[in-house]
């Protein structure tokens, strides 16, 4: 089997190399306290997409930390009998909630569905800004020269938690039956959301992003989704005099350190030929999960569609 990373035997025990900030847990406890203290001020707008035979569709707006108004698509079955399970979906880096149509399969099976627009990316959520340092290239480096509380992905992770709390409070939702799913950035946000909201029952990340940044540097894969890190070093630390400091700051938004908080059952999909989010970075997070888990491996696939995995995710979530 060709390798772009390390052997499967080594992947299964790899623990990551990015430095973990000493106050990591306290940092996220403070973040969750801020999120819970932020009134969501939920607003519903009936969507223009209304010809579905199975779903009512809404544009959902709520307030996230620092006062940003966050957008999500929300769909619920037209024929609701009792309380429904819910699925939260998270999109890939720079993307958006996408079309309504592809969510209908889940609604037809009795799920309510919420899909988050990440702030500052391709959808309708606000990025309220207000950080020191560069704002030219990417969400990973946004706030890197400021206090760790200003890291943009800190706010995005907390938006995921706020969305989960908003959905769990809806009268049609059974808050004990919640699943999260997404690929790449969406896989990272699925892990972050399940870590920050321990009530979540099922988590299905696909080749998760935002893990083990130092490993990306050591593999010389600062390109594609991680290109902004190369830009940051070239522009602001060309001799890597602050390398340890920078990677430690990034550790606050490294999903491998959130993974031990997960209580949900986890199903992860990964391709061993992935050069965008290398398998070792994915396993750095997966190996720290202590709840029931399984990984489905595609030896010849990279950062692309994984045949049959969507069906496995549905089977995994069906018990909800």
C-alpha cells in the first residue's frame, strides 16, 4: 500500500506533536461560560425554498460570542409526530450551508436538520473583526497576534456550541438525540461541537481539519487548506524565532486537545492518501477520543468523496 504519511500501525498509536497550552482546559471553560452567557436572540425567517413535500425550511439567525449574528439553515419535517432527533451539519473551509435539496433526505427520515454558516466564510454569518495583526489570509491565522480569546476559530467553535444549544431548546427536538457530521473543516467542527456539548450522542467527522499544526509543518504540507500558515511565517516570522510560541497559540484551536471531552459515539472516515489533512493529523485527534469509536479507512483515497461512507453515516445515525 503506498504511503504519504506513516504506516497504519503507527497511525493507530500516534498522539500528535503540536504543543498543548498549559491553560487549555481553563481557556475553553471560560469560552463556554461566555457562550452560555450570550443571549442567542433567535430569529426565524421562512425560506424561499418551500416546495418540498417533506420539509419546512427556515433561515435561522442567532447571536454568537462577541455579538456576531450567525446564520444557519434549519429544516424540520412537515408531519411531526412527537419530538424529533436532530442533525447538525458543518461545511468545508471557505464554504457555506449550500443548497436546501441535499438536506431533504435526512428530513424525510424524521430528522430536524441545522446547517451552520461559519462566520467570515462563504455564507451569511458575520465576522465582527476587531483583532490585531493580519486579516488577509484565512481563519486559522486571524487573531494569532492577539490574545488567544481573539482567535477566529475559537469563536467558530463556540458558534457550533451555541447552535447546538439553540436546536436543543426547540420544542420539536428531543435534546437527547443529537448528531453532528461534516467533512474537512466540517469534520473538525463536528469534533469541536461534540467536545463542547457533551449531550451530543453521535459524531461522524470525515478527514477532519484543524489538527496537529506542527505535524503539517514537519511534513512540508503548508499548502492547500493550510497555506495561510506558510504565509504567516513568511510575512511575520521568516526565521521562525517565534515558532514555539506560534504553534502553542495555535494549540488553543487544535481539535486533538478537545477530543478527550467527547462523550458521543464517533464514526470517522479517512483516506490514507490525504495530503490536505494528512492521516496522522486526523489520528492525533481520533486517538485521544475515549468514548466508543470506529474509523473507516480508505487506503487509496485522499481528500475526496469516500464511496459508501455517507450510507455508513446514515446507518450510524439512524438509531437516534
